[in-house]
C-alpha cells in the first residue's frame, strides 16, 4: 500500500480529552477517530489491526470446535422479557421502538437470541454439544464513556455460546474455550491473568475474567504473592480468622456525637480504633431492606451480599430510603432495636467486644456494643472486600493488588436462560431435559487498545509483529530523487512479490515528518532509502529495539525473513 493512497491522519499534539496512552496514540497515529461520545470510526490502519486480532480469534475458536454465525444487532424485546432481563439489565441496554411502537433493543449481548434459535431448531441429545460464535458490534449506553476504546457505547466483540446435555459436557467445553482464550491473548503478546470473577447480569455461577495487567485498568485483581491464585477483588473470599478480645463486656451506653458521621470521625471523637467500630449500611435487596455490618476498617462487598442472599438486585439504599426506614441519616445507622429489617454481619464483627455503632438517632452513637448480646444477627458470613496483606484464599502466600483491563470473560450459565426460555431436548430415554449453557466473550476493540497500553514508548506504538497493520514501512527520503525513487519502487515490488505487507511512504514530506510518523504508527521494521541508494544500500531499523543496519538491497528479503 502506498501512503498517498490511504488515510493516515497523524497528529503532533495530544488530544485534550484523551486521558490514557492507548487513546492518545490511536488518535495521534491515525488509527481511530471519534464520531460521538463512546463511538469511534476505525480508519484503515485500525481496521487492519482489528482484522488481525479477529483472525487469531477465529483460528483458536475454530480449533476449539466452535462454529461461526451472525445474529442481528436489533433484538425483539419479547426475547429479553422471556429471560427476565428486560427489567433487570439496567439503563445500559439501548432500547428503541419501531414505527409500529414495538419494543426493541440494540444487542448488548446475544444470550436470548441464540437460545431462541437453538430452542426452535435442536430437539435431540444427539445434536449436543453445540458451540457457536460471532464477531459483531455491540451497544451499551455507558453512563460515562471514557478511555477511548476501553469503555465505549459501540464496540467490537466476539461472543460465543455453548449448549450441552450434561454438566460434564459443559465443563469440558468451558475448559476448551478457556484454553482458546489463553492462546488468543498469548498470541496477541499480552501480559494477562485469568481471574475468578462475578457473572453480574449474565447469570451463572462459575466464571473467569481475562485481565490484561495495566495501571489504567478499571478492575482490581487480588493475587497471591507466592502462588497462581488470582481473582477479581469482588470475588476473592476472605479466610482470615478473628479472635474475640478477652475483656469483660461493659454496659451498653448511648453517647452524644454532634456532627460525627464517618468511621474516621467516630474513631477520633471517641478515641477508639476503627477496627472496634461497626460500619452499618442499609441495602435494598430485591425490594426488601437488609442491614449489612462490617468492621469499621473493612468495606461491604455488595457482590458477596448478593450471592449470600441469592438475590437478583442489590443496591445501596438512598439517603431518603434510609431516613424513611431507620429514621436517621446514613452517618447514624446502627443495628440496635430494629424490628423489621434483617441484619447480616461479616465474620469479623463477631469478634468485636465493647464496640461502637450508630444509634439510629441523629448525632448519637452507642458504645460498649457487643454483637448477639445487644442485637440479633440473622447470619454471619464473608461479606467484606479482601484487602492487601490478607492471607491468600488458596492458603499460599499473602494477597497483593494489581490493576487490570478486562478483555475476556467466560461463564458457565447452566440453565439460567434455557429454563426461562424453555430450551429443552429429548434425552436417550425420550424424556424432556433442559439444556445447559455457557457464554464466552472477548472485547475485540478493547483488546486492540490493551495491546497499545502494553506496547508503546515515548515515540509511539510498538506493535507485536503479528498484529501490526503492516510488516514493513518503506521510506524513500526524497521521492524526487531518481535513485531513491527507483530503489524504493524496486524494493516495494520485490517485497510485495515475496508476500510481505508493505506500506510505502511516497509522500512529498520532510524526512523528519516521515520518521516521526513512522515511529508513531509503530510498524515493526522501517527501511529507509537515502543517500546511498545509488550504491544499492538502504538502512533497516527495528522499531522495537532501535537497532539499525545498513544492508545491500539484494539482502533485504533474507534479513526481513529473520527479523519477522
């Protein structure tokens, strides 16, 4: 490809609204352009990289036994109503009406559509298992699109779905896709971890996220410093054991705490450790109110609350709801003398002796609070977020944190959708059975951005060879110089005939502009045709290492085969 024939609009300055490296570089190097908030066009270079990622995905998914299809982005509301997600998915689902007033959604995901297809077409166990995938744009109305391709409202995704007759079959397919994902991200050159995760609105129990390690990641990974254990911080269980303080229980007393609301303020005002305070938060759980207690130096993990209660929706009560239910503001909430609110407590709360909690009365707290004696607890559970320094859940090492970008997610859905949508088959005995499902997603455009986050330097992008939009950037310094023009064209034609993917900078630009653009674009090898063109000698530069070689043009093909 000749550069004069394509569109690579590079920028010298960093766009003002681009916060992270990948967003800045993909804009500056002319890979993408923003059309609206969270909506991007992929320019020719960006599309070439996307296609290379897609090719890797297709190869690994086909090898794992999955079959490609394509489903509509425009989905009937009736399907989402069957699964129950029309009501529960939330405001991220882009909903619209056709001219007849019928409800539709733009596809955020395709569990409902694929389930309806298989439900109608597959009736016998003899056709199972089946695994299908597609690569398609998805739509989610993000409240705050940010970080370029990492959090958009329209994005490219590979989603796959499996249908199985038995749990053993589902486990086997899950392991195959898990391996395929590991291969995909390894082939993309990424430093990643597969972590235990929460399934969220997708449903299901067993699930892993594939996280690319990056300081700009929006997810926190809890990992062991000595073993392979890794989990999303929301899902990491706490195995810390707590010992109750050996001191006599004192008389429960209400004290005045004017304008004291937070744990830090209470701790300082009453001269007690935050670990001996009880943090009380009111949650709305499937339309019922539940008070959740953790130690003052811990934080409530609402995902664990949801899982303990097997709930669909768990939301922190608003200040107005808290006032209506408990008669006080959030900073004064406590578990004592509650009649109609269920109380759950984290295991650490049981060890508190003569602690402090809110009095459900403005500007008052209780001191000398002792759980069980002073208030009932429905159950003690693991309800807090794990912290750095806690023992690893696998019993090996200590927990540390890292930031990660989620690029893939695999779920064992079980019968979550097939039950709701009546996707059944006849087993070998002619009995009707419910299909078991898995769901498996990769953010294709997000993977592109994650690669740029990990592969860059102060000059621009440094693409892994197999993902780069071109293998070779051929730059005649002065296109008007006949020797340079002739050698450049000869090399261009020779490399193309040898199946190298070449971008030739045939623009009438200054050398500094050409070199700066080349470094910014990040093609693995640059061949410069300069002053020694008349001698048949060119300069070859490795973008990654910065190594430079002077090579006779007849030796170029052999050198490139070694380098690439």
